[in-house]
């Protein structure tokens, strides 16, 4: 921190270089700049603290345990199999999952065939009209 002799020396140099009429204007400008800097730093610190709170809240959320994850996945697989009308009774989840993937691929290729058939039919119609 500056002591009294240093501050007096700075003021004397300012009066010599700036003149006594410009000192109040420079002081106001310095005061305004200091206030803006403090406001910026306060806002910055508040946003950092807010982010820290958000991270802390996110870390406090209890993730699912491996057992809970397996149960959730098991439920999703069985629900999907039911919607796709795939039998599940007495079968392993792996076998059911493989059937889901196979059936999904078959439906995907059927849709591609239908799409190409429709495109071919439209193409034929255009040729007949033209």
C-alpha cells in the first residue's frame, strides 16, 4: 500500500503534468473506472459461486447403483420385446436382446424395400405420362 509521502509525490507530479484544472476530471474518471472494475469482479465472483453451487448440487445427486441399472435395463428390454411381440418367457435377456436387434433390422430393410418400390412405381408412372 502507498504511504503518505508516495501519494503526495504522485499528486505533485499529476499537478505538474495535468494542471490543477484537469485533476478533478482525472479523479472522477479513475473513480468511475475503479467502480466498474469492482462491479465486474463482484459479478464474476457471484457467477463463479453460482457455478460452484450448481456443481455441488449435481454431485449430490445419487447415481443409480449397478444393480439398479441392470434392473432398469432389464425392464426396458422386456418392455421393448413385448411391444415387438417377441416371446420372453424362459429366455435369457441376451437372447431376447438379439431377437430385438434382428427384428429391428428386418423392419428397417422392409421399409427400405417399400421405399424403393414406391420410388420405382412413381418413376414408371412418370414415364407412362411423359
